[in-house]
């Protein structure tokens, strides 16, 4: 089972970067932060990070963002549960220190068990999900569409299916 801590976002998190955000137990961000799951624009899917993201923001929000590749701002990210707190850049360090100070007041074993409790109650099957998502992304990356999307990205051009 993955062990996550907290994260502070002082910029953009795109693709797998949003998966790292979703893995964090507590997320603080600046007002300028942006988030996007852009994998479909490359002809692939956010398979590996999907269990974390779906658990964090729910299936409905995940579908909307996975399908469109749309960038969202920090307010929407907070609204859907991806971000917990928003602070100006000059106040971010103090907010992180406050959260860390609060975490240091709890018993480490009790905190680990509290995290485990949430995972068990949510019926997370990490090992099964990891194998399934790894197979899924490997299959799509090797597909014609995945190869075209990744090539287009690296060559800084639109993929063959992109309109407009």
C-alpha cells in the first residue's frame, strides 16, 4: 500500500504530476496552480495514477477530466477535493509549517493506523489495481494511436486526430 504525506503545489501539475498530488494526504497550493490530465491528448490514458485520482476526486470528476484533458485552476481543484488549502506564495511556507506542526502532535502509529483504516474502509485493492493499470497503459502506449500521440508530443505538433 502506498505511503503518502503532504504536498505543496507552487506551479502546475500535469499528467503524472497530478497523480503525485492525488497520492498526498494533505495538499496545499498557491492560487496560480493549474492541474490537468492530458494523457488522452497523447493517445494514452492516465492508467497508473487512476486509482489514486478516482479515490481522491470520484469517478464523475475523473471521467470529465480524463476525457477532456482540460486544465483546471486551483479553485476547481479544491472544489473537487484534489487540493485542501490555497495560500498566496508568500504564505505557503508558513501554512506548510502549521500543517507539519499539527502532524507532529499525533502519535506516528496512530496516524499510520488511521490512514490504513481509511484505505480498508474504502476497500482499496492496491496490488490488483497496480497490475491492472500497468497492463492497460502498456497496451495503449504500444497502440498505433498511442505511438502517434507520443510522437506528436515529442515533435511539438498536433496528433493526426486532433481537430482545429
